[in-house]
């Protein structure tokens, strides 16, 4: 997406992508219930029908995307020649800033190596890991909480949807305002603290054998927090790299490290901890608190780096008067997103 959108437009577009997860999850439970409910009247096993309905559309869309979605604006066949030119021109200012991106296509291995030793890439990957620990555990304990509330199966499916729907709208609002105010760390810290509070509510209520309704209420800030934090973390990873090769490497590192989180998250809620899962809730609260600390630390790092770049630009301000405008433009674009 960074080939199509400017740095301060990426969060909302990423939000549109990430928000599909809570939206789909809110519908998945009801779909599964309907399939299993009426599966006895169909000569195909219910689980096979579920796989076909939920998996086959992705296969069809994948073929469409491969054939019709361009790699760059200049290759977009659905745009006119003038629109393709405008799309490239609006991104030229940012593309010109990458002084090391000497290859038009393909990887710049120098940028890849630099990203692999960049602490910023590891910090965002660590945040993503922590968020995934919390995210992967939600489907484990939410059905238990709702079951304890004493609702029938259909009502239980209905009650599992609202936290995800609220998270869906929260992700979009968070992404929009993050782009509008050109800041990432503020929203990551806020939502990490929000998720921490949600898990803390569930842990404390569980330790006191409190009402299932209190624990159910705690699901809302938890879901709102980690889904929104993930959206901004992904965007921040891209914003923190100056070159296309660096962005690609940063996202690869983010996923390679971050996707290890569910391996831990799904083991935090053993059967013997039912129905309160106090230990798992407390651990997830701790991981989301770590996200807030890492985001604040990364904010401090990029602020220091930006001040150094601005100081260097100021020192060189009197050199090459004819190129000052271009140099300043490039210097500003090299500044990291805070």
C-alpha cells in the first residue's frame, strides 16, 4: 500500500484491512451456528460446508487480485493516463527522498541488511508479538464467559458479536485520527493501556469470583485496544523505513516475529484454570502493558533521531543555495513518524 498512498494516508487504509478481522469474527460465530443447525438436512458434513463457505470465496478473490490489482499506480489499467500520472506525481516527493533506493524494481540488499540491524524494526515486531499473544486468547475465554451468563446457544452467539463490532468501528476511527494528526505512538500507547485495563478487569473480577457480566464488559476495552494497536503498529513499521526495500523487510520481520505470539497465547488458558482464567488474563494484561512501554520507548528513539536530522539539516542550510529547497524537502521526508 505504500506504493499507492502517502505516509499520512497509510493508517486508515491499513485500518480498512485490519478491521475486516473483528468484523468477520463477529459474523463467524452466527454463520457457524446456522451451518451446524441446518447441517442435518444437507448430505454434506457440517464442517465441510463451513470450510467451503468460509474458505472458497478467498480462493476466488485471490485469483481476481492476482489478475487485476497492479503493483504500482503507473500500472493501474483502471485509471486513465492522466490519473496514472497524477498518482505517480503525488508520491514523487516521498519516493525522491530515498537516496539509497537506486533500483527501480527489486530489492536493494544494502537496505535489507540495514533494516535487519535496525532496532526500530525489532521494537515494532515485539509490540506485534505482544498484541498477538492477547488477540489469540480472546476466542478461548469469551465463549466461557458468555456460557456462564446462562444464555441459550443462539443468544450466546449474538453476545459474542458486539465486542468485535465495537472493535471494528474503533479501529477505523483510530486509524483516521492517527493519519489526521500524523502521530502513531500516542494511539498505540493509549490503546495498549486500554487493552491492559480490559484484561485487568477480567483478571480481578475472576480472582474475586465476580459476576460474569463484569468480565464480559472487560472484553470490550481489550478487543478495542489490541485490534487498534495492531493497526497502528503495522503502519508505524512502514513509516519508520525510508526505502521500499526497508519497508518490505520491516513488514517481513514484523510478521515473522509477531506471528509467534499465538503460539504462546493459546496455551495461557488451560482447562484447569476454567472458568476464570485469572493467570491468563493477568499475563495478557502484562503483555499489553509491555506494548505501551515499547511504544513510548520507540517514540523517544525517533524523536532523538529526528532532532539529529534537523540539526544536521540546519548546519548544512547555507550550502548549495540553489539546491536548498530540494535538500530541505528531502530532509523533512527523512524524518520518522512519531
